[in-house]
C-alpha cells in the first residue's frame, strides 16, 4: 500500500530554477508539510519507489505556481466588483497559487493596522490561493507604516495621480518625504502608480473629442505622465537610496531611458508590466469598447514592441495581471463611453496562456516566462524563500500544463465575478491541467473541478 505521506510527480519537462531549458525530473512532495523534499534529475524509473505513488505526466510541463503580485480583490467594501472567493478561484484555475492583494479598492483600504485586520478577517476561509498583502501610503498615514510592516504587509503602494476612489488619495512630494523618513532601513518596498500631471500636461484638460473613441482616452493619458512620474521618482530615490522603489504596471516605453539610466547609477529600482500591455495594442482596439480601458492606457504597436524588448533585456523584471474589475454597469458598455468608464482590465486565470501565446511567436521560452511571472514576482513580494520556484524546501505549489492545448476565451471560461474581459474571443495556447497548492490538488482542469473540500489558501 502506498505511503500517503509522500507522492512524486515525474515529467520530461520541468522548469527548475537557474536553468534555461526544460529538465526531466521527479519531484517528491511531503503532503503533511506541503513542501518539496527531493528533486531527482532524470525520469528513468517511473515505477513506484518505496511504496510512494508516482504521477507520471509524460511530456506535459511541470511549472512552479505563479505569483501574481498585483491583484485588486476589493473585499471588503466592493465585493460586487470582486472578492477573495471568486478572485482566488479564478487565479488557481490559471495556475496562480499566490496573489498579492492591493490596498485598494477595498473599503476600508489597507492603510492602517486596524484596516489591515479588517481585511484579513474578511479573507479568512475564502482563499483558494495563498494571499499576501500590500499596504497603502496616503497623505497622513506615515505613522501607520511601521506597524503594518510588523503585521506582515509586503510593501506600500502610492499614487502620484488621483486613484479614482476617494478613500485612497494621491501623495505629493511633501507626503512622500515624510513616508520615506519612516521607511528608511525597513525591510520593505515602495510601489508607485507612476503617472504625474504638471501645468503642461493634465488629464483634466478639456478634450472636445468623442468620448467613445479610444484615441480620445489615449490622448488624455499621454506618455508624458509616466515619464514625468518616473523622472521624479528616480530624483527622489537619489536622496533616499536605501529603499527599493518599484514601478507598477509600466505602460509607456518612453520612460525606459529614464529607468535604464537609474539602474546604471545603481539605484534599487524594479519595474513590472502587465499582460495587457504585452498582448494588446491601441491599433487593435475598436471605438466604443470600454472593456479595453485601463490606466495607464494600452498604447500603440511600436510601444508594445519596445516593452517586449525591455522585458527580454531585463529592464522590466516581472509581469503581473493588475486584475482590476468592477461591476459591469461602471464599464458603460451600452453607451460605449470609454472616457466615463471605470479603468481596469480583468484577466485572473488567463495570464500564463496570454504570455505563452504571444511569447512563443517571439521565440520566448517557458523558462523565461516563469522567471517573469513566478520567480521575479516572488522576489518582489518578499516570498522567494517558499514561493516562485520548484526547489527543495519550497512550498509544493505546482502546475501541470499542456503547452499545445488551446481554448477560446468566453464568459463561460472566466471564473472571476464579473464576466467581462478585454481578451474575450481570443484563442489562447496553453491549458492548466492541474494545480497543486502546498501539495494538495486544488484544481483539476481535466475534470473541470475545484477541490470539493473548499478553499485551502493561507494568508501570508
């Protein structure tokens, strides 16, 4: 009789850390601890050893679970938009085993210790993935930062432009300096929504253009906003260099020279971009379709190509979803009002397939993709000791994946709450067959089943 404490997964194609190509390997998992306890290179013997059950997946890929470090789950307060149950369920179906929740658009936002406890309480027992949390830096909450770090938040997000929700106001330079004085020497990171208006460039300027035209919206959020913001951020970092700064959802390739110059000066600056900026361009977006609206915006094809180049040369380190849903009414689909619609794209569960579909046209390997969506995101969120890689001692967060299977994105295939996505109708390659969270099978894509025992995710 097989020993129920252990099992093995054998594959000819495993993504292991510090390798550029897929490796044949057998992974041993301790079910009791949820940890990987051994990795044998090569798969010459598929038979049960020492009465341990072996799952042989043949040529199917075995990947580490994805770590999506930019997700808006919106609970409590805006659970009509999304919630821990639906959002993490969508994530696990796409091979994401850890999400890091943004401090907004929940009510209250994660800006005080009390608010953080409220959020964690609302998440208890609802999470299909493991969940970590970002805190928020807003005017006047600098004294809340250290208690939040001690309570476990992984870093702090701020906006240099209005966020779109009144309970999370933007910060100015005076606010930031007060926050930075508190954060010096702390094991944390400051995340920036990097758009900054000035007297020459403002989103509030009157635009006598059709609000249903995508070009109207694009012209209201020009590249200059991102360039201004990142120039300001890197100047500030020269004065406060001990802390790592991170640019969330980079959209504009025009900011890449500023980023490269900062990195060459040794500044601790990291950058992410999103699936939608790499897989869509403004050239593809029809007028009257607010489902494509996000901030900063999806830009033109030449911009998209430069983002891919920056990802491949390491200027951009990671790729995330920035899953930012809302109720369907706020998208103003009937009016086609892009200017008036909520800005945010929903993609939880689609990211791995999106990046594989687009990436392999460019000769991108699955090892590169996993570096961007698992390893680097785990490092960014301070989770790399247990997440993001298939390694002994790490959590057995594993994905069995068929790189050749394909599916068409439809409302029926989406597991998040509001079935609206800019990717609907696209045919994508790569399908999650099974997802294991800390050694437990939590999603079976072959059978279309989630773990009947319910959510097993931990709050990190």
